[in-house]
C-alpha cells in the first residue's frame, strides 16, 4: 500500500466552501487560507452558541507503545463512518507540533485512508497558529525583562521569574540557559530556560478560552513572577495581555479542513498530553457540537493522561459531557504490553495478548469509573490473526462486559469503521449521566494528585518532594487550592517509569515539581523524569525529510 503522504497527495480535495456547505456554514463565515483550508469567523462562532449541541464522542487509547495504536486514525475513520451511515458529523483534532514531526512521533493527521488533508500543510506550518502562540509567549518574556530593565516598578525579584521562553522544536540544549550576558545594556543576567511551545501556558489558555474576551482575561491571570516580599506578579501587571491578544486574534479562529472522504474537520490548538492537558480547543469543540449531530474528538496519549485531563479539566471548564467513549487498542500494542519485543510482533501470540490485556482492562475500568459508556475499537494491522482478534473480543466480553470491534479504516476508510460507528450511535442514544470526576474540587491539591495516582494509575501512594510540597501549600494559601491537577508524566506507563508496561500496581508516583497555571486554570504536577522540553532521538525523523527533484516533500509521515 502507498505511504500516508502518497495517499494524501493522490487525493482529490474539495474546495473548502463545499466542505463547509455540508454543515450549513456560509461563505461569509470563512477566511480562506488557499483552496482547502479556512478559518471560521469569530462572529459566526459566537452566533452558534444559541443552538442546541449535538452528541460528543471521545476517542482515547491504551498506553502508547512503539508498535502503534492509531488514535487519530481511528478518530478520522470513525468520523467518516458516522457520515457514511447518515449521521452529520464533525471531527475535532489538535494541530501537530513541529517538534514531534521532526523528532520521533511524526505527524498527526491520521494514516492510510483515514487522514485529514492537506496533510503536508497540517503537519508543518498550517495556518500559523503555533507561530502566533510562540510570538505571544515571546512578547510576554520580552516585556517582563524590559520591565525589570527600566526601573522595575513592580519590584519583581529576578530570582523568582517563573516565565520561561518557548520554541516549537525539540531542543534539549535550551532546557536551561543563562541570559542577558554581555553588560548592562543587555539587562540583568539570570538563569532561564525554554519549554516546547505546546507546553506553554499560552497554549493551554488558548485551548480553554471560549472567546477573545475570555482569552485576554485568562492571559491576565497568568502568574509570571514574585516580588521581593513574595507577592504574585501577573501578565496583567506588566501590561502584556492586550498586545498578546492582538497577536492571537486570528489564530483563535478554528481551522476547517477535510478528511480524504471530504468530510469536515476542525483542527485547532495542540497542548501536549504528557505535559499539558492534551485536547483541541474548547472553541472548536463547542462549535462542532452546534454544527453537527455528532462531534468526534480525541484526547492525547493513553486514557490515563489525555482522557483524564479531558474529563477533569476541559469538561469541567467548558461544560461538556461525552455521550460515548472509544478506547483504541491494537493486537500489536497489547502483545508488546505482554512482553513481546517489537521485532517479534508479527507472530501470533495469544499468551502475550492475554497478559497485555491488563493495560486495556485498566483503561476501560477507569473510564467506567467516570460513569461513561465505553466501546473498544481494535485498529486492525495486516499481520494480526483471526484467532488473536477473536480472543481479544472474548476477553473484553467476559472480563469487562464491553464490546470490542475490529476496525479496518486504515485500509478501507470510513467503510472499515461502520460497525464501530453503529456501536457508538447505540451507546450515545441514552442521555449522558453527569461525569463522576476523579476528585472533588474542594479537596487539597496533594489529595487530588493522590486520587489520580491511586484510582487511575494503580499506585500505592505518591511522594511529593519537599520543595514541591511547599509550593502546593503556597498555591493553596494564595487561593488556588480549588484548581484541578494536570499530571505531567511519561505516556508509556501508568507509573512514572516508562519501562513498566502493562498495568503495574503498588508503585509510588514521585512528584518532583509543581507549576501554577492560573490563567489556564490548573496546577501542573511534574512527575518522574518528564521534560517540558523534549529532545530529539538518536535518529530523528528530520534525517529523512527532504524535497525531491520535483519539489515535493519526501519522508514526512
């Protein structure tokens, strides 16, 4: 079968106005970026709020492995399948970050015959949203240092400036830097560092804001430093929010594209799920719900990270409740969780499948703990055997009382996911019950972390380092104890050790640092060795990305 980029390049795309017509979006609401991409106008988005929302379908997955799961591919395939069976459906996805595209993960536009297109633009600069977020964040950094340089009227303690810089690239050399060297004209030397743009609080604010006014208000709440007498300093205090909002004005409009089958998709925002909350923008999700009967969205990485944050952070803030949840799994990945080396995954191995099933079982059980109806979507790979699929379906039915459906959307497009689509419609028929969150809002911050670790990760307890515990106490004293928790940990395991696959129990979740994201409205708990600035692998994807002799991009996936 051709590669993803070859399939995408061979597709005949519809003019974006024709895609918009499927959902009744008028030409006047579109700001076109070429023939096949458009942004939805702010005024049009605001006018949608009076409409009754459709049903929300969340797509999540087992803990990711190098074998691949295909969560985005399944989201696209399910959206196409729902449209095929007559359900007016919108897909809502995050925008890819350049760091993973040139690093290890590759792009995030789906795969095979279940892709969003134009794939190359989506995976690279797209409509410039991430550049706008990087610029807004950088403007804030410049204004903070400029304020300190010119008399420092707010009495900012340069030892306690919390605002790091960002760039949308994996660059480990920038994790910790010394800035402002070279003399008095360059400011006051201090230690600083860079995060990847998708870990910026500006990104989190961008994706949780309901409109431009809410965006500016949230930006103003961001705590960027402390004074000598330990009072908090915000972006509003340094008069940064007006100009930052101007830089983000166009970016905050959701991006409309299409699937290979010509169905509409909104791709907007992109916070990391192992660092930030891992969901597309609230604006795009709410717009999708008011434009379509079904809105299919995904949450990043495994359900322990993306889905938990989707439910405990995004749904709480945006007033959302999923009507159904799809947990994506593959035979290959479950065998890997069962101890099989990646090189041996092509051989049938029922025993390893049964052992690795524990990972899927915990994710399904966790989601049911939130009170949500669940179906398992098994993304089919060509080396899978009928016996392996039959055994997985037996395990799901007998041990979890949940339906597992084999899906072939990668090879067949929407037609290969119609059975999953019908199952989702059946699950979503009932009125969704209120979400049973992992913790109560009024619980102490440390207890919220403990609840996530013990209820969802299977941990025996948590261990918060002394400095982090002190910061949590300060957050509560300053009035931030009501905020939800955003766990930053490895995506590869329920523990903080990426090598502990399957469903480990009795481990300790170590919290080495915490960060206040007052504008986004959560507290980040940094666990284990997770980095807010990833590095490139030994052999990065960038090594093989190039232009061929015809000027076409080669190596992007």
